C-alpha cells in the first residue's frame, strides 16, 4: 500500500515525513523503521493489515487516567519501530525486521476484522500499541475510522520522545483567573482526582464539544502545586518556564499537525 506523508525527491529518492527522523530513502531501500520502503520512487508501507500481536487487555495497562475504567481494550501491533530502545520489553517484534534480514511477519487482519474482534471480545476501545504505532499509521488510521463508526474509542500509545517532549495524560481541571488557584483549591482538586489545574484548555474544550467539534488539547505544566508550607507561586516563574518550552512545543505541533491533516484528508476523524 502506498504510504501517507512523504514527498518525492530527485534521483528516485523519497523523503518520509511520518516521524521526526525524516528519512531520505533511496529506491529499493527502507527507512529507519524498516517497514517503509521506496519502491521505484513510491513509498510503501509493508505492514498494512499485517498484525504481529493482538490481545485483550484491561484498560488499566494503558498510560491513561480515569478513561473508561474497568473496561477492556483490544490491542494490536505490527512489526517494526523507529526507535532502538535496548530496554524495550517488546523488542522481539519491534526489531524483528532489523534482526531478521528485513522479514515482515504477521497475520493478515483487515480493519473491519479488528473492529469485529474487539466487539466480540466485549472491548470498549482499540489500542495501537506494543510497538511504536506511528510506523503503522495508515493501518491504525483506517482501523480507527471503522472503530469510531462502531462507537469504540481509539487509543494511540505513541511516544512524544520523537521530538524530545514528555507527554502525559490525565484529568485537567480549570479554575477562573486571573489569580492563581489557592492552596485550598489545590487540596480540593487533588482529593477530587485531578492531575493538573490551569485557567485554560478546559473551557475551550467544553465549548467546542458543545458545538460538535472534536478538540485536541495540549497544555504545558509550568510548575508543581504549591500547598501549605511551600512558598507562594510567582507569575515570573510561570512566564519563565513557558518561554523555556516554547521551542519544544512548536516541534511537537509541527510533528503532530501533518498527521492530523493526513487523517482528515483520508476520511472522518477518528
């Protein structure tokens, strides 16, 4: 299958724009992930519908917080990875093409079959995981579209390490500004199970959801909470941290937005 997010270069080369490696690939060669190949000037994904692992997992195994607690998630993966982590517990499948002369193994499973298996297993979501799901983006995208039509949530367990940004998910609470939250408010929100608090993101998300728009929100955590016995938070400190992370946030958005555009161009958002 022809891959998404690449551009043709001179001399039959292509440049893959799927991840931050931005591999320039000669004809007949593969990118760093070992699963995207330049075939006569056209970039192809070699793992579309090639599932190497699929399991029913409790949602609590995923890096999420308070998301469909107590439910099951149908997890799928292909071979290949754009990282070389020596500590990876799934290195046998992530590095399979590298360790086995480019071998692409896996069972042929269509997006419709993944969704059907998830529903039959009583799962409320589908997780694209075990290896770095960025490298099987086309397959994950098509599966996610089908899953959404069937009312299943989609979980993309990908790594912000591509651009050197630590990403975390959790429960975000919003308080009215322009004053910072009080220590009493911090204590109350902590007991309510909140992970982060700020003056923005939440109101915009609520409004967009009411308008039928599916939002994507990113927030920079500028400081740990200041509770009893700790010094008061200064505005200068928050502004300073915001300036420090500006460049990394820009890199994250530049890596994310092309993928979002490709997904929207391919069909309904998942």
